[in-house]
């Protein structure tokens, strides 16, 4: 009797203690998220975030791994700034805050998110320079997108310190300085987007040809001058290369045609090139030498997804090539 009593006492004591301690980590993270919601003035889109529901199962914006909060995806027109306490969620690996109205300098508070692997701040109103000490962000970073913000100045050399980076998107900002040659140290880079920036006129660094895993490289409208590096054939993984609307000159290096992932190379309009790639539907690259730039700037040919020429069309200059699977998606008929 007394043994049984002692046992149930022990159980009574142990069980709740155990449950609370297991919940504690998540409860702290839940409190952090509720503070975040409050910090952003309780947007209606987050009204389902409350004390009594489980973020892992009831909040679609949150992802969990083994009951630990590891991901936040909020694309909700949120206004204001990104508070440093978001990094109190210690196991955060995935942070997607694209498509909001954040309007501040680069949120350096994120330096404390030491496990971050994925950071998407695209489609916001961030301003100022990317800080020179950007490398204080998590060294685990594999994906970084700052697409379509108002960042200006130079792209700092230390962006090349993220040795695990596979995806880097800096397109459509107000960068008016330079981009560092050291980007070529990012050995694992698979996709690189630098286009639609008003960089100081610069050459395409020869060292970029060292990026052997690069599959997609878009540097459209980025004030490139000089010649295209001659040893592009070393970029064995290349599937999509867009150098269009720059001030490149000289000839198109013949070893471009040795890139083994190119399916088809055609030359429908004198020196301009149409290149399609096998694995991603039809993509196109335009390289316009200055001698013919004026005459063909607004002209190319539309093709169907099998590479059949359909008609002469006008190039839609601002179109983004990424995500389009057929040429019809990014050209506009005359
Ligand atoms: C973070 O993950 C580790 C191991 O995956 C776990 O032991 C720890 O409790 C988690 N931390 C939080 C705050 O959930
Ligand atoms: C808490 O939010 C959940 C959905 O996440 C909802 O079903 C529940 O009614 C809410 N509870 C309270 C007390 O507001
Ligand atoms: C954000 O705003 C745009 C334009 O007002 C609207 O179309 C979209 O539905 C909004 N998104 C959310 C998640 O509220
Ligand atoms: C990181 O967190 C520590 C401790 O909370 C704080 O003192 C420091 O200012 C934070 N760093 C940044 C860059 O926010
Ligand atoms: C961002 O840049 C655009 C184009 O220069 C400008 O119209 C807009 O006011 C800027 N927005 C902010 C928040 O700086
Ligand atoms: C750039 O990275 C290096 C190596 O991590 C570091 O020593 C240096 O202080 C960083 N530069 C800045 C401006 O933070
Ligand atoms: C770059 O743009 C920023 C922001 O508009 C401006 O303050 C700066 O003077 C510009 N720098 C150059 C070299 O044009
Ligand atoms: C291309 O040439 C440059 C300089 O001539 C060199 O640094 C680079 O490693 C070469 N790339 C390949 C893939 O051979």
C-alpha cells in the first residue's frame, strides 16, 4: 500500500515535469513567434497564431523538424523591420520573408541566427549597402536571395565567404558599384543572378569560369564591357547563360559551343545566338555584339518548345527569364 502510494507520487511528480520540459523549448519558440506577431502589429493574416494552438501543426507559415521549429515563411505584406529576436528560435534554418514591405538597412540582427541555411529577403524595400561584414551571417547558408530590393553601392567581397552557397540572387537592385571577382570562390554555386543592376562598367571576370557547378548564370543589363572570357567550356554544368543587353564586344567564343549541356545552337539572326537547353525546357541566350546591337536590339525570333522557329518577335527587355519554360513566356509579339 505504501509502496504503491510512493510510486504514484513519483509518477505524479515525474510525468508533468517531463511533459513541461519537453514542451519548454517549443513553448519558448512559440512565445517568440507570438512576440513577433505582436511586434508586427498583429497582422490579420496571422490571426490564427495564438497561445492555444500548436505552431507545428496549426500555423501553415511554420515548419518543424522532429517537433522543433525550423522554418518561417511569411509572405504577407508585412510592414516595418525584422527584429533581432527572431533568432531566439535557435534551430531556425529556413527564413523566407519575401514579398513584404520591410524598409530598412540589411537586418544585421539575423547574424545571430547561427543555423540559417536559407534566407529569402526578396521583393521588399530594403535599402543601403550590403554590410561588409555580411559573412557574419550563418556560414551554413546555402540559399540567399535579395532579389528586387533597393540595395545600392558595392556587393561586398565577403559575400564570397559562404562556402556552402548554391543559390545567390542579387538581381534588380540599385547596385551602382562593383561586384567582386571573389564570387568565383563559391565552388558550390549552382545559380547566380546579378542582372538588372547599374554596376560600374566592368568586365566579366575570367575567374568566373572556375564555377564548375554553375547551371544558371544571369547577368543581363549589368553594364558588362569587354570580351566574353574565352574558356567558357570549363563551366561544364552550364544550362542557362544570359549575357544580353550589355556592352560586350568582340566575337562569341567558339568554345561556348562545347558546353555539353547545350542541346542546340542556332544562329537565326546574323551574329546573335539562340541557344536552347535540354533539361529546363527552352531557354534562350542573346549575345549582341555592339556592331549589330542597334539593328537587332528589339528583334529576335520566337520558337516553340521544340526549337521550331515560329515568327520574328520583339524582345521584352525587362522580362525575367527564370521560371519561364517556353520562349512565348518572355517575348512579346510585334
Ligand atoms: C534544437 O534541435 C536539437 C537537436 O535537433 C534539440 O536537442 C533542441 O532541443 C532543439 N532546440 C529547440 C530550442 O527546440
Ligand atoms: C487558436 O487558433 C486556432 C487555429 O490556429 C483556432 O482553431 C482556435 O480557435 C484559436 N483559439 C483561440 C482561443 O483563439
Ligand atoms: C498583398 O498585397 C497584394 C496587393 O495588394 C495582394 O494582391 C495580396 O493578396 C496580398 N497578400 C497577402 C498575403 O495579404
Ligand atoms: C546577438 O545576440 C546577443 C545576445 O543576445 C546580443 O548581445 C547581440 O547584440 C546580438 N547580435 C546582433 C548582431 O544582433
Ligand atoms: C526604391 O527605388 C525606387 C526606384 O529607384 C524608388 O522609386 C523607391 O522610392 C525606392 N523605395 C525605397 C523604399 O527606397
Ligand atoms: C571578411 O571575412 C574575413 C574572414 O572571415 C574576416 O576576417 C573579415 O573581418 C571580414 N570583413 C569584414 C569587413 O567583416
Ligand atoms: C549609389 O547609390 C547610392 C544610393 O542611391 C548613392 O547614395 C551613391 O552616391 C551612389 N554611388 C555612386 C558611386 O553613384
Ligand atoms: C579560364 O582562364 C582564366 C585566366 O586565363 C583562368 O583563371 C581560369 O581558371 C580558366 N578557366 C577554366 C575553366 O579553365
